[in-house]
């Protein structure tokens, strides 16, 4: 499913980038361009980042709800 329509980024692309070590929204912005145009996807991207990072050590969102 497309998460960022402006940059045509899917949830699978975000998952792959997180799996490769992206642990912040800024890292995802730099790699995929999410949240750089209209910004409407930022909340969904953060939510996916939190879900996928979970309590993983070194993740910028670890422990946040």
C-alpha cells in the first residue's frame, strides 16, 4: 500500500529501509523522500517506524508510544 503518494513510497519499501537500519523519520526522509512534499504521510510513517522498531535497542523510537 502506498504510504507516501507524493514520492510513491509503499509500506514495503519503508519496512525494507527500516530493516536495513533506518531508525528515525529523518533517516527515512533521507533515504526515501517520505514527508518531504506535503507531509501528510509523516504520522503514518512514524507509526510504522514505532511498530517495526518495537523495543529494539538503538532505535530512536524505542520506548515511545
